[in-house]
C-alpha cells in the first residue's frame, strides 16, 4: 500500500532521489535533507503507514526491524559515542511528513536541535 502524494512513498518507489544507506524488503533508510545532527537518518517502512496512531500490534515486527537495524547503520556511518531515536506522531507531535518514520541522530554535540 502506498500514497501517490506522499514524498516518502515516492522515495520508496525510486521516483525521488535520496541518499540511501540501507534498504530491504520492508524498510528503507536515508539521510535527512535537513539534518539536526552530524549524522541524521530516517528509517521508513516501505508500506505507507501515516503515523504511530495507525500502528497495531500486528506491526510489531516492522517496528522492531526499524529499531534493530539502526545500531548497525549508525556504526557504519561512524557514530560510536551514542545516538538518539525519535518518532514524531501527528501534527501536534511535530510530524511533518504523514508517513511513519524513525529519526536516528548521532555524532558529536552540539546538535542543531534536540
């Protein structure tokens, strides 16, 4: 399932370029175009899920996959002294793109935000 108007669905489909760092059959990870930290990637499910509000218990393996791949990606990107995970949910939660995504931030501080 995808949304033809969703920028992340377009990245998943290869219609919009992204600096990808990982891809498998369930998720894709790429660098944020407006990073808040020296390393700032987004991990996005290939299936269009608008936000955490729509997540059910059936999505637990997908969410686990998103979290489980992040430490390896951060190591591969040179982050060795810790990192942070953030999922913004809904407009009031700071979500700007209505497609579930996990921000992973790392690198030397200070960061621009957070």
